[in-house]
C-alpha cells in the first residue's frame, strides 16, 4: 500500500532541506546579475557617469556583468574611460 503523502507529492523534511539548499546555490539569472551591477553603479558616485557604458549589453553578457559587480571601482572607471575614448575616435 502506498502512503497518501507520496501520492499527493508531499516531501519529507530531508527532501525539503535539499530543495532549499539547491535553491540557495543556484546560479543567478541574467536579470539578477544586471540588478546587482546596476545597484553597484548607482551607489558609486565615480561610476554613475559611466552607467551607460558599464550597463550596456556587451557581447560578453553575464561575464561583463560579473566584472561590473566584482572589479574595483578604479578598475571599472579606467576601463569605462578607455571605452568612451575609443568610441569618440
């Protein structure tokens, strides 16, 4: 005889804990990365002026957004200045 909780799809405490762990370590989606990058740029007075460059849709995609999130402000600022100079030429 099959238990009713199995038929209804209920999960044991161990299964619930495993599902919660998987949800915590899941990779962030593109929208999550963009939101984190945008917050970082908006909070930094030195980066705000480069928001259009830093938050543009670069071919590197998620890798670019991770750089915006992780790099030091001075590194991002130098990179954005160089991109602005290159686009002006």
